[in-house]
C-alpha cells in the first residue's frame, strides 16, 4: 500500500480539517470516504446518534457497495446480491449502490445525495458500462434494503421497572436528564443483527455478587477515580475519560477514513473495512443491550448513593457523590456498550491491518455531559496507540474514569465485543 506524504496527512489530521482537503478528485477511494462521512453527518443531524439508524445505514450502504463491486471483482463472498456483471463500470455501480441505500433511508436529503452521486460518476466511461453499472448498483442496493427490512431496528421499547434492591437498575431521571419513567434502548434487545443468529446468541458471565470482594474492589475504584473533580484520577485519565465520549459509530468510521487516506488500500478492501466495522458495531449494540436488560444491573451513581442499604459492610455510601461529567445514561450498566462497540470494531480493523499496527486517532469534539449537551473541544484532540486491542481496552476503561461503569462492566464489555466482532469477520464477506 502506498503512503501519502506525511506532512500533508498530519496537516489534515491535526488541524481538524476534512480528509477531503488531502485527496485528489481522481483518488480511487475519495468518493467512498465522502459518502461515509456524509452518512454520519446526516445521521448526527437527524437524531444525534441516539438510534441505530446511523450505523445500520452505514452498514447497509457499504454492503450494497461491496455486493456491487463483488459482482465485478468477485474476490469475496457477497452479502445479498450475487449476479455477476463484468461489463459494469465499478465506480458507477458502487456510487449508484451507495446513493440508492442512503436516499432510501434519508429521502428528505435526495437533492444533496443526487448531487453527490452525479459528482462522483466517472466521465470517461462508455454508455454501456455506465448503464450496466447503474443497473447493477441499484439492484445490489435494493437487495440489501429488502434483506434488512423488518429487522426491528426501530422497535418500540418494553421495560418493567423492578423494586429497588441491591444491584438492581434504578431510575435517576434527575441525573440522566430524561423524563420520569424513561429507559433507553430496551427495544434494541430484539433487533436482528447482521451476523448474530439471534440477539441473545452471546451471553456475558454474571456481574459480581454485591457482597463479594470483586464487587467491593470495583465499587471502591469507581467511587474514587470516577468522582467529579477526583484527586485520585490523573490528568491523562481525565482526558481519556472525556476524549472517548464520542459515539463509537462516529469515532470508528472517522478512524477508518483516516487510515484509508493514509494507507490507500484498493477500493474493494477499503469498502469491506467500512462494512465490517459498521456490522460489528451494530451487532455489538444489539448483543450489549440484550445482556444489559437480561442482567438489569445498577449504575455507580445509584450504587454509591444507596450503598448504606446494599448489604455489603465494606462499601461506604456517599449520598452526594457525582461522577466526572455529572451525567449517567438511562439504561442498565452491565456490560458496557461502549466497550463492546470498541472491542467489536477493533476486530474489523485487525482483520484488515493486523493488530501490530500503531496509529493516531482523532476525537476533536465531544459532548460536555449527556447527549445533546453543549460540545467541548478536546486538547489535545488525538491519542496514539500501539495496537487496536490497546485502543479498545482504553475505550472500555474510559467509562470507569468517567464514573458511569464499574471495571467489570468495561472488561467484560470489551471481551464480549471482541467475540461479536470475530463472529462478523468469520461469517461475512470472507475471501473466496
């Protein structure tokens, strides 16, 4: 793989400028990066990444592109559409596939998406290849859309609150900033994944018993390092706690764009990476929330304030305790969804680049507290890692320093995320 000039790349990445400023129009993957970035931008504007729509649409778009290209290239297994069309122009087919999926999901953006499609259609291709390419791309996209129809991604939430008891998830609407009686994500437990055979295919081991020494250690740790203005937390731990707050579908796709820009893999490989990342994150969210509502485990915010009643003589209560960013997400704790998403995405990156790969990752702006809160700039906006596995573990552990998860939430989350990621790369889009 060729490497772009270091100065140009670092200038783009560290300034926060778009990747597009560092690529030429005829770059073989430039159009793909712009489509990926466009999907994430449209999704954030519509729902702030608070639904599965962003990662689902990104996965579907890249799968449609994959199938369109694979019916010309043929080196990998297809996902939904297998009708070889060697006469089709690859970029025409791929751009048409991307457009068809995204406009189906965001019909209100048809004008912008049509302009984007037309801008990236190749000009120096014969009419027969163009017609064949557009026909192939549209057919591949429609097959993906049909296959994912009825997957339940936007199903209605169902949840029965349980009486307050040690270890049981409890409402904290004053801290989550949500309406009384609200719980997030319970509808996700029934969603059909991409590689999962069923939402409960993978089950984490139970969290520690509340009166156990393992729980006591985890409790004491988060009580100290996850506390607002903690004196036990280092400046670097505070930085990583906040830096990792970006939604992982946004952060991991941004990382993929940066690495594709740097390494310049061929189009099929670059697009397959995007497809694997987004399928893995989607399946990780489904598996995580299925586990969360199965165990219904409480958050540190509840546990620390209610510890006088938890039956564990070694946990000291603090009824005024608050966490690093003074916010807790309104759904059960165990296992960490963030850790699972990072662990699953890491397996997709490892499948393409290997784990022994040093890289720098950007998260320039994050929410100051909960979703939809004001944004803050991160200084510095980057962190550097020696491997994707190291990054995934730091991502998971950031939630302990943020004060919203126990260590066992994070450790089991990243482990289960890796299982989900392996399930995706071992089942889907394998080399023929």
